[in-house]
C-alpha cells in the first residue's frame, strides 16, 4: 500500500509554490488526483461553495463560533431550508440549535436518529449488540434521516452528534451538502480532540499499539 506523508510533513510545501520544499513521497508528485480536483472546481456549484467557505473562514476568523459560521455560510450560499440530523441524546441541544437557525431566518427540517421507529432486530442487529436484548429497541436510522431531508428539499444539512458509522450512512445518502456541528464522543463531552490534546499525559495510551 502506498502511504502519503502529509501528517508527518513539516514543510507544508503545498502552501507555497516552492516545489523544492516538497518532501520525498509527497502525494503531489504522483497520481492524477490533483488534475482531477482542479478540473472539478470548474463546476459552478463547487466554486460557489468554495468561495462561500473562504469568505466565512477569513471574515469570521477567530471571531465566530462554528454554529455562527454555519449560519453565515448558509446565508452566503443563499440557502433557505436547513436540515438538522441529530442524536436523541442531544435533543435539548438540537432544540437550541434549531431555534438559533430559525431566528436567523432559516426554515429548519429536523430529524432525530430514531425516526421511523425501526426495531434493531428487523435489520439483523443481534441481541448482544443491543442495550435491551429482549423486546423492542429502536435503531438509529441515519438513512431515514437523510431520505427525510431529501424529500423535504433541504438545501444544506447539519449533523449534530450522530454515532460513528451512522454519520457515514447519513453522508452517503444525503443529497444536499452536509456539515458537522458536533461529533459524538460520549466519554469526552463530544469533544474528541480532548484525547489528542491530552495524548502526552492522561491519554498516553493513544501512542500504544493494539
């Protein structure tokens, strides 16, 4: 398998036009991905998104929270209808977020993870992978959340605390562009980077192998 070296690169030559600074194994030296990416930016919708993202990045740099950035980005893109796909464990937070977006003038279509009330057993999830092995237990339904958003015609979706893997399914089936407000981390209060910041102390185990 060919590995890229970006995570271990100290030169960040890609932020300059100095090709001599590129380290050995730099992914810019091989493959057609870069040419294809440049061509894809010719798509007008991709350009609109890239321009709006750059505007938000520079205008609100170190001033706007991520929640505010999402609202400003949606406004810059002239989106009117936002989708909010959230975890049932963050219902209170979802209401605050939905109220914020509505107060900013957006229509908000929200969908909780258990929407549809599908039993885990109906899709082959075994008893040992359930909290309640016996009886009904609603599964997280990210495909349903995405399809609800699609049918309701959301223009931009916001993910709030979906589980690992469930978020992947939502991204896979959502038709509108999607961003993440918060990533699920039950141990660290939905702040996954806390483990990284503490990797030299309390979370030294991150440097250990399996």
